[in-house]
C-alpha cells in the first residue's frame, strides 16, 4: 500500500483550534532542518490553513485535486519551501472535493509522496466525520495534540478510540498551551492528569507562548529561524524525539524559579 | 490530598478547579468510551442476571453490574453473590431446554 521506509504521521485532535496546523507547520520545518525530507499534506479541504502558516499561500498553482484527477503531476503541485528545501507542501484542494473524495484517494496521494519523502505529515481536519476518515486512511502513526482543558481532552479521547479501531500505531501525545503558573496553582489539569486519562506516551509539551501568534502573523514558523522562545524549543524537541532521540521532557513545575513557583510546588505536594 | 486541598477544606473554600475538571472528565469519559446508554445497560444487566440464575441462585438484592473505566479500558464488572448452585444441566439437554427452564430443575 505504501512505500517502505517512509513514515506517514497524522496530526489530529478532534477539537478545532488546539494547534494541529501550527504543530504540523513547525514540526515540518524542524524535521526538514534536521535533514529529513518532509512533505506536509493539508488534509483539511474544508478549511485549509497550512499554506498560510508556512507562508506559502501565494505560491500555490495546483493542489491535491489536480494531482488526483491526473491534470498535473505531483511535482507541479508540490510547493517547496524557499528557505528550507527539504520541506514541501501539498496544498488542499477545493472544498467541493469533499463531495467525491474517498479514503483510497488519500492513500494514493500518500503513496505518491512516499516515493520522494522520508516523512509525510498529514494535517487532519477537526471533527471525526468523513474528513477525519479520509485523512486517517493515509496514516500509519499519529500524534494527538490537546490542551489541558476538559473539552479538548474529551475530544482527544474520542479520536484516540477511532485511531485504535483503525489500527494506527503508535499514537503519541502533544500537550499544547501549558501554563505552568496555573498548573502550580491547581487551576489547570496537570500533565500527569492528561497523560493518565488519555493513557498515551507524551511526545512533547508546548508552553503557552505569544511568539506563536507573532510567527503565524508573518507566515514564518518559529522553528524556521532558530528562535529561542519556549514554543520553538518545544517543537524542535518534538522533532528530535520523533526521530528517536532521547530528549528529556520539560517539567512545568520546575519551569518557574521564583518564590511563587516554590510555593506552588509546596501546595501541590501530597501530604496524605 | 495535597496541601492546597487541605487548606481549601479547612477554610471551606471550593476545591481547586483542576480537581473538579479531572473528576468531571473521568465520569464523562467512562460513558463516552462504553458508548452504552443507560437503557441498554439496564437491559444487558437483566439478561446477564437471567443467564446466570439458570445455573446458580444469586442474591438479586446484593448483585451489581456496572461499568468501570481506567487506562483506556472500560470493564463491565458484575458482582453477583451466589446463594447456592442449581443442579447441573445434563450436557445433551442444554441447547434446547435452557432458555425456557429458568427456575426449574431440568433434570427432574
């Protein structure tokens, strides 16, 4: 079905707005910078945004739609990143594609990408309907991204159930928008709460970081320019772990060094 | 219990919202994962009790069939105290006779 050696990784969350596309863009760039030939496939045909976050929106000529219908070759549709030539985007087609798109079509596209790339990252649409089912058909493994909020964790749980039933393996977790201060005050689900509930291995933690918004404004993912902001560091570490490197996870409880952080640690210590 | 929980309790304050979130999530996920509505669960409970009571006399007052969840696995847990075993059904007569022999002694 798919070319050997290539990894097909679905990035999904269930709930919208938790950071799927931002993770896909940053992880794509980070992997490419580490020498991995990476393709990012925008499987969100309804509400495509991956082109925008990568700053490639003005360079799209053809999309997955033309590739599937045979009216152009894959090479013509792929948009290579100028600064990072190891990365290419296959843009999502017209939303009207959803009327006829089948899981087999996504598998065909993924197989074509597998001939040229080491890793194919698939940016999954929100929800668990047809768009999800099409995207999951092209994937072998998955990264579930969630935030420490009840609605996001609940939706992630639904998605994990579906990934399991589709035989997707391994499934790893990225916890996004972590606020160490709120966690220390026990006003936010802790990292352990979320990993215990979802029972997935943790691939990475991304702190809440204003620089993410700045970078999306510019269409330049944080990982592109070696930025040192907390989120940039987190995305780079996720890429390294994905490649099998042993990079220790950051402990949000140890993030703060001030009196407040110390007090927070004291307050969350189990006394009985 | 953490120090924060203890102080909150002492002062009669609301528990920290992370604890509330965790408890609410655990409850809602147990039901999401089982995908069974309460009526179906009740029907299943009745049928399980019916099948079991063909073979052993169970204490219906003390019996309990419920869903429990942990570590992505939802388990159906049946706790059925047995009062006494019913006389064994003969292997040959089991297939046709059992469904209607509830409460009777099939060997008689």
